[in-house]
C-alpha cells in the first residue's frame, strides 16, 4: 500500500486572531477592510499525524470562484476574510490550492468551504474566552492552560494554541480544532503549540 501525496489522517481547522496576525506579519494593525476583533478562519488543513505540515499543494481541482459563489460568499466574507489586504477571494484561492486540494477524497470544493464555515459557526472562540474573562489586554498574561481550559470545557475536545513571537513575547495567534478524517467528528489535538512554560499575551 503506497500513500499518495494527498493522503492525510485528520484535519486541523485553524482560526486566527487578526490583530496578532497583522502585528507580527505586517508590523502594523489590520486596517483592511476593518480591524476585526473576533477569531476568523485561516484554513482547514488536512494533516498527517507523523508529518504534521504535510500534505500540501496536492494535484487537485483548480480553484473555481464560481463554486463558492454566490451561496457561500457573504458568509465567508464574515468568517474567512483576508485580514491583511481585504482580498478575500485570493486568500480562499491560496488556501484551497495549498490545503483544500489535499482533501478532495472527502470534500469537494464547495464542501470544503461550506464545512469550514460550519466549523466556525459551531463554537465562538471569542465568546468562550470572553466568558472566561480572557479579553485582549496590552499587559496581562495567561498560561497555556488558562486559555485552553475554557475552550476544552466548551467543546469537549483539546484544542491547540499557536503563537507568534514578538521580541521575547509570546502572542496568541491561532486556535486549532482537530477533526477526524471525514471532517465531521471533532477529536483532541495533540501536537505541540505555544510554549507552555512561557506566559501568553492576548492583544
Ligand atoms: P507556521 O509558520 O504558521 O507554523 O506555518 C506556515 C504554514 O505551514 C501554514 O500556513 C500551513 O500552511 C503550514 N502548516 C503549519 N503547520 C501545519 C500543520 O500542522 N498541518 C498542515 N497541513 N500544514 C501546516
Ligand atoms: P498557510 O501557508 O497555510 O496556509 O498560510 C500561511 C499564509 O497564510 C501566510 O503566509 C499568510 O500569507 C497567509 N495568511 C494568514 N492570514 C491571512 C490573511 O488574512 N490574508 C492572507 N492573504 N493571507 C493570510
């Protein structure tokens, strides 16, 4: 049995905190189209347990914007905006080409975007954290488990936190939910994320 380049074990559904993304990657606040203060979709990544950054860029169907229009377009503009330049369609295209093409044995292009939006709808991370008094703050810090605990309590599954580094500061950047092969059942994530011995800022 030979694994094809597009085979994967599970999905990582990655949501990002826009202010951290722009601050670290663009060195300035998100401006276009507006400074969002809620977690937005980065992507749905089919992944392998043994080689987590694979697969990617599979030989699949080319992105066709018509497949996400018009039904999904207005939803995705809220859940999956390009927080850097406002070029939403281009961001969807990049994510489809890099990640979506590797999941076509399970999700066609329409389903890939529809399922991602449903995942985003199913839990509001921004609200979950707010209810645990975890809100953006310039100085306050949290431990890894401070942030994971309320999300785990709400979803029943262990999420993964991904951080970006700004000088020596660890900033919460992304929250990952993991799903089984069919992208239906949520499972525990178990790959390393933010350094859990260092405090995390959420700004
Ligand atoms: P980063 O520098 O944010 O860790 O990762 C850069 C890129 O590598 C991500 O945008 C994503 O495309 C890919 N990548 C990182 N981690 C994973 C992973 O666990 N699974 C998959 N499929 N891709 C990943
Ligand atoms: P990974 O390679 O899958 O999917 O994604 C990493 C890339 O995602 C980064 O290089 C960055 O360009 C992109 N990224 C993250 N957030 C955004 C966004 O809001 N807009 C765009 N265009 N790219 C983003």
